[in-house]
């Protein structure tokens, strides 16, 4: 089905998981709550159109972290969320629950709740790792457009966020990749990894949140020939793998993931 799943259901179609009669859902797994569950407190009510889920590995860190006896739960509203990441503006509130689903802390309201916004500050920082590019924002958007076209044609990007610091590695051959100094002659092999999240939509499908690593590499070992370039969007790959994957594509710029 691809990363966009099944095509959009008609507006009047019943949900795929509809349960007839008076059936009730199974009990939640200890320590977690199903998307439509409410904490066992009258203080918090889930409004129509919102879902609740455990905090995923790509979500914003919360105070105190998790322990073996409790978990943080997000209430996410709007069209843009996955099981592992939502743009910060889609998170309405969060709270901590115990292993039985009882509220321990919260709800904490998100003062920035609203429509997701573009945020490329980590890419456009004049002191950041992409400052050597003539136009970092346009370049990152161009890389993403090419990478998404390889997944499927006609994917519209509604908003784009750079979710972590980009990483740049470069070197003269496959043995000496390191963070480059662009004050001198650019090395023949340069690779960039940009952690991104975006709202995307393909014709016939509902809007979807995507996140992962945007990878770009250029190799220009022969001065008489054009540089070889390649770009990939690695869906749901954590930023902590940026160094590993950059070294792979710098050694094999034609690799197919």
C-alpha cells in the first residue's frame, strides 16, 4: 500500500473498525491507552476529532521522562499525527497516567496548539551546518521534492519542519569522512542528512504526516565530469542513524534503499 496506505474512504462510509451493537473495546495494554480512551478522571475529556496515544520516540521530550510505573499520553488533534510523531502544533495537551490508566499528572495544555507551521530554522541558521549552501531552505525543499517523486508522483507538501540539527560529512575518499571545513576547496564527496517532518497528501488519499531522514550526496572525483548526485527520503528513520547512513551513501552514492 505504500506510505500513504489505502485510498480515502467516502465521507458517508462507516469506519473500518466500527463495532455493531453494544460491543465494547478490549482493555488497554497496561501502561498505555488506546487512541479513543479517556484517562479515568473527569478533569479531561477528549473533544471530537482528537485522539490519544502514548508518546512516540520522535515526539517532543516531556518533563520527568517515563518510568516503569507510568507513561505520558498525548492528545493529538487535526489531520497530522502518526503513532510515533506529530508536529508540535497538533498536540493539544498531555498528561501522565499509571499502569492502570489513572491520571497522575496533567493535563498540561500546549500554548502553541494550532495548524502546523513551516519551520526550517535548523536548516537556515546562518551559523548552522548548512550555512555554506547559497539558499538552504530552497535547497532542502528541492531535495525533498525529488525524493518524494521517487516514492510517488503528485505528493503535495502542505508544511515542512526540520526536526533536528542537520549533519554534514565529507572527505576525499571512503576512509576519511568527517565534518567538513568549507573555507577551502570543497572535498570531492559531500553528504547531508536532514531530519524532517512534513504534512503530505497524494491525490485520492487523506493528508498524512511523514517523518524521517532526508539524505543527499554529491561525488565529484573527476574534475572533467559532472558531479554525481543522489537523494533519498528514508521514512521513519531516527536522526540518531544519520551518521551511519551518510557513510553508506558517501561510499555508494547509487545505492537503492
